[in-house]
C-alpha cells in the first residue's frame, strides 16, 4: 500500500499515512485517522489532569475528599475508597442503545451519570498515600504524581521504584536524593540532571557511573571530579566543604555556577539507551519505535509517550501507562495486562477487547462503558450474551458511520475517532494538553473547549519565604506550624515533618517555593524535551533532530560525534 496524504480535520494541515501504518490499522480493524498525530495527541491529553487537585465531597459517602475534578464539575464523583468498594453497581447505570441519536451523545450522558474515580489511585496508595494522583503501590508518599512502587517520597512526578526522594521527577530505582531530574539507579545525590548509576554526586549533567563528583557534565566512570577537573580525595572534600549546601544562598549559588559550567559541554543530542531503529527522545530498551517519547521496553510502536512499564508491543497513539500492553490504539492512561484496547481513557488491569471505555477495569468485550469493574460483553454498561453483543456492536459501528456526531467546530466523529475534547470532564487549562499545546483563554473557548478560571484563595500566611532561616541547622521544629508564603506564586504551603527530617539528614536548605511551583518547573522542562527541532552538528555538519533549540544550546553534536567525544 502506498503513502497517502490527508488533510487533518482539526488543524487543516497535511499529514501522511505510511504503508506500515495502514498495516497496523488493518491488523486491529480500525479506519485510518482523520486527525494528524499532533492533533490526536492534543485530543487525548485534554482528558488528562496530572497535578491539579481540588477539594470536593464524595457523592456516595458525602465526606470531604481530594479530587482531580473541581467541585462544580457536573459529574458523579466518588472518592477512591468508595469507587473501589462494593457499595455501588456500575451495571445499574446501563441503558439500551438508541439508534435515533449519535453514539457520542449517549456515551456523554453515561459519563455524567455513572460514578467516576475522583483520584486515579489504586487501593495500595489509598492506605498511606492518599494525596497523590495517577499512582499506586505507594507507602508514605505525598504529592507525587504518575508514580508506582515508591516509598517515603514527596513532590514530584514520574517516580517509579524509588525510596526517600524529595523534589525529584522522572526517576527510576533511586534513593535518598533531592532535586534530581531524570535519574536511574542513583543514591545520595542532589541537583542533577540526567544522572545514571551514580553515588554521592551534586549538580551533574549527562553523567554516568560516577561517585563523589561535583558541578560537572558529561562524565563517565569518574570519582572526585570538581567542575570536571580530577582532584585527590582529600582535595575534593576540602573544596566541597567551602560550599556548605545547608545554606539556601550557598545551594542556589552552587547550582547557578554548575549550570553555567554545563554550557561549556554539549548535552546529549537525544536521550536513549539500547534503542534500535527508533526516533524520538528518551527511548530505552526498545525496538522499532517511531516518534516516541519517554518510553521503555517497547517494540513496534508509533506516537507513544509516557510508557515506562514494559513490555509494550504493537501499539500506536498512546499517552501514558504501559505494563504488558499489546495491540492498543488511541488511548490515554491505559495499561497493566491489557490487549486490544481502543479509543479508551484511564482503563486497564487485566482488560481485553475494549472500545470507547472510560475507567474500564478488568474483564473484556466492552463498548462505550464507564466505570465497569469486571464483566464481559457490555455496551453502555448493559450486559449481553456473546452473540447478541457481537451483533449489536456491529450495528452500532454502522450507525456511528451513518449518523456521526458533529462537534461545535464541524469536526465529524465516526467510528475510529477518540472522544471529542468538548466531552472532557476537565477544562482545557486544567490538563496536560495546555502544557504541550498552550492556548489563551480566548483560543480555548474559540476551539469549543472549556476554560476554568483559576481559584482565588486567601492563604493564612504566617511567614513569607524570605524570612525562612537561611541554613537548615537554624530551622526550629516550630517551622512545621508555619504557613509559608511561596516566593513565586500566591500560594501558602507547609513544611512537613518527613521533609524537615530529610533536609536535616542531608544538610539541605528549606525550600522557598511551594511544592506545585517546584513540580511544575520540572514538568515544563519535561514538556520541552518531548518535542524535537532540526539542528546541524557543529562538528560534522550532519542534520538531525534534538530537543535542544539554538537559543538554549548554542553548540550541539550529533549522536555519532557526541559518543566519540564523551563515551
């Protein structure tokens, strides 16, 4: 089959569908997309709220709870304890299919009436780590997002298999560390960016297998390096003492000096390891991945992101989760022992053959279901016998094509389209979509999306950030009772006891910004890394793609030249 050029329904730009794409669509029995890959990603992300939290009463137990849905959202929202419990029946919301109305209208009604999970956390996280989202298997964690199998961690996102971390994001198998961004198998380290298999390091970038190194870049297998210069052990620790990082002023100055020093060394052009025949950024232990970002253990995938729990095979257009997935397409936050999941959001856990599912958990053969936990052969939350289900499903698909839904912008939704963004229970500016595809309020409304005015809340500030003690040794226990005024936004925040104990143990200063400002700083960096620009190698002249723009990084090398110089 030849390459086909189409016009995107949404942005009206041309996009191409390759022969291997057609083979995949034929394999999973779906029509070719009518939106380009960029617009498909934006559409999925309009349903994905990662870090915005609200107070809202549970509609079952009536208790105050924390939710990713604001209190005015017109949906039935259950707290995690109630949603995961047995006190309600999702099949009681089932209804017959109405062939006089478009499918998406009926599904939207079901979304508004069937209880939704207020926070996307599993039963393990619920016990000791309720102030998290998109997480499970946590112990004593607080305000971490997109996390699993971690303990004693706070203030970060994308945190897997870690212990005792604060202000760290995009970490795997690390412990006792602070202010790291992208690290793997690292311990007792701080202020570093892209650090692998290292110990006792501070302010390193693009370094691997290092121990006791400070303010350096592009190191491999080094010890006692200070601003990239080798020192004796005694001399190294003498220099280190001069910084006394328990002081906020000293910590910030050391970080500033390190970041200025990093500019002398070109960063990796793209971040990958054991990636074969793949394009994108941050691809690890994967094969045949095209236009993928932040994935591991993937084979034969395209347009994938945030899939770090392997294995994942033969999948297209996924935004998040993973963990033993196959033959899945156009989904957001879907995974864990699943196969043949299409056009679904926030679904998974031993699930198969599901289309247009929201919070489908377990079982299989679901079409247009919401919050169904287990069960087979279900359409709009109503159960059928196998033969009846298959006959009705085929009729519904024909009906979706003959009576499609048309949104406010005139975009047509037949079978094969993900949910219309206007059906999202979230406002556009509450979602990750607004990070990747930032729009003004007027642009959001003009595109038919919802906009939510930010909350205006008065905080009972008892201590401005500038009045915090400079050195951690001068921080009294009473600091735990203060409401600190964030130095970057109007919020107030508190220092929690686990954080104070950790900072004292590590000799690190009290933060001056609220947890959300600290998390969003790294989130913004992560979003930048999930896009590529064309550059030319400043050594050999070859053209390649990298997340580093000319304005951010003046001198850049291609992968081949970078490896020759720094591997």
